[in-house]
C-alpha cells in the first residue's frame, strides 16, 4: 500500500503546499492515521481515504500558516524539488510530470485559495469525480464543479509553451555559458524582454526583496553578481521541479538553487531559492 500511494499522495501535498518537507510529513501522517484505525480492513476505498486525509491535513496547515506567509520577507517561492536521479518506471510517476510541478505552475496555483487549490488539483491532476471531491472537502458536488471551473479560468497555463527537456537544457547551458563569458548581447537574446528575476531569501540571507523586471535590469544584476563572486563558487546542473536548473554553492557554504520559466523560446522567469530553510532537504 505504501509503495502504491506514496508518490501520488506526495505529488498532491507538494502542489498544495510548495514544501517538500511538509508534504513528506503529511504523507507519513496519512499512513499512520490509516494504520491506527481500529478496523482498517473495513475501509472500502483506501485510496480515497488517504487522499481525503492528505487533502484535509494540507488545508489545515495552509490555514494555520496563512499569517506566517503574509509576513514572509521578500518573494515567496516553493521549495525546489530536486530529481535525485532515480529512474524507475513506477506508473505513479505520471503524477510528477515536469509540466505540472514546474516552479511557474506552482506559483500559478498559489493564486488560488486553499480550497480552490485542493478542488482544482483533485480534478485536474488526479481526475476525481465531483462527488468524490465533495466528500473530501466537505462541499456539495455542484459547488465543487463551480469552484473548479472558476479556478480553471484563473489558471492561465499553456503547456505548449513549455519546451522539451533537451531544448530547455540547451537554453539553460547557453544562458550560463553566456553569463560566464560576460556576453550581454547573447543574454539579451536568450531572455524575454519582460523577464522577471525572483529571489527568495526569506530574510535569512541577502536577496532582493522585490522581483527584478526587464531583460536589461536582470542581465545587469546577474553580471554584477557574477563579478562579485568570481572564483568563489561551484556550479552544478540538476533537474529542479522537473526542468533543467542549476545549483550554485559559494565558498562559505551558502547555496542557491535556480529554476527557469520559458515562453516562446525564451527564458521569461528566473527563480532563485536561497533561503537555507528551504534547502535542508537538498
């Protein structure tokens, strides 16, 4: 049972919370809740039971942490989900397809309130019926249908704009190479004119507290950062939230995980997670 449901349950919790560690904890709690039932064999639909527990634990956590999120210092980004290189063929991996765990997609989900997010994910990603979702979240089936369609209209996400892994990897490597070479012209070609650079330091490390917008501004800040830390960092390519990304490790031990958003063949967003509390699992 654990092997069958762990990955899809984690996929739901991670999309709900944007936190790897909290998602892992809630999945464990769901299995504990099941095992502590006086007669677990009487549960006719184990999958629905586990999804209901995970959904409601996520909703409770989001409600309890709402104030903390309001007081968060600077831009908030989800904890990066790093591919550890385990190439199994478990069918449940479909729930972690790169398009729907990308940083850009997770940030779109954050535009929804907690209940909207739960209903949208249970329907869009996990294909539950409205009756099943209603039982999980304590609303009527018709209400869930209305909430889903409202959420669907507000999530403007075009998967066709997401490049293949190989194309994205080529673009990221071209971007890094041009940055190291100080090739400003090539950087401006790779970046969308309206590119946005987000830095999440959470008040724990030095990071821009507002997003930097526009290709010229982003290129300038990146070139200045590179000049400041030349010879003081190591760079490694890795898969971050299902897409090619990079990790920078400074000589003092600080780490930065970068992921990217793409549109019309260019990089339209750069996401930098530097908050050490969000990198403990990496």
